[in-house]
C-alpha cells in the first residue's frame, strides 16, 4: 500500500502506519494558512476514521483534527 501512497485501509479507513509525522506537518500547514473571513467561525462535526469518535471542531480548508486521538484521518458528518 505504501508503494501506491495508500496509508489507510480500503475497508475500515483506519491509518495503517504511524502518521504522527504527517499530522505534525498538517499542524504547521494549518497554522500557516489563515482562513477566509466567511469560514473563520464555522464549526463542523467530524468522525475520526482512526478512533471512531465524533468531534465538533472548527472548520479548516486544509483538514480537521480529531479532538480525541489528534488524527487528521477524519471525515465531516452531519452531527
């Protein structure tokens, strides 16, 4: 899967390797990317593909971080 740049299981969508270094890069990218005015206070519900927990987080164009396990392997839900 790594040879094909696939880092999540195609069935359960969980990360298949340690992604902590990637998540650190996401943290830096998000910190360096200001949100446009219409999105600055937008909140969304996400579901983490790694731990299965839902979180209500601030929306960002780059990615949304799980409040429970700190993964960015998340998807937006309807709450």
